[in-house]
């Protein structure tokens, strides 16, 4: 195995991950209900992770906080900590099945931090 080195590697990670998520008993309902255009979604998420992992590249334009709060609202505020924990487990397992190295570790750590922050924002919004 090798480390994540370029956009093609990031796309492989994202595409592989979402194939698992779409079939997942816990997470599939959220993603399959919300995402209508998977091709565009995969490109956007690839942009996000490419920007996250290769800080000299700035392709991602968006606000993940607002998007995730909106998604939670669209599924009647059903997103709970278990969803984020499970998402992270699937993400880490996907990375470990494909890559090894510094960027792979960064992708795992970034997802842990991001998942925590996104969940906090969702809980704050649910409490309103």
C-alpha cells in the first residue's frame, strides 16, 4: 500500500467510502435521501478532501457546517452521535483498506476533528 498522493487517490478514497455508506444500514438512509446527484457530490467531496490534505490546493468552495445542519433538518433532526461515530469508523476502515502513511493519518485525524465539530453544531441547532 501507498500513501494518498494526489487527486486520483483522494477520489478513490471518497468513491470507495461512499459505496460503503450508500449500502450501510445506519447511514444509507441519510445519504440516499439527501443526495440526488452522486457524481457532483463525489466531485465536491473530493475537492474538500483534496483541499484538506494538500493545503496548497484550494478547490473546495462551501460551508460544511451549514450543509450538515441543513441535512439534519431535512431528516427531521434524526442525526445523533452514533451516526458520526459510525461514519468515522467506516472512513477509517476505508482509508486503512487502501492507504498507509502520513496523508492517510491526516485524513483520519481531520475526520475525527471535523466530525466532532459538525456534531456539536448539529446539537446546538437541534436545541433551538
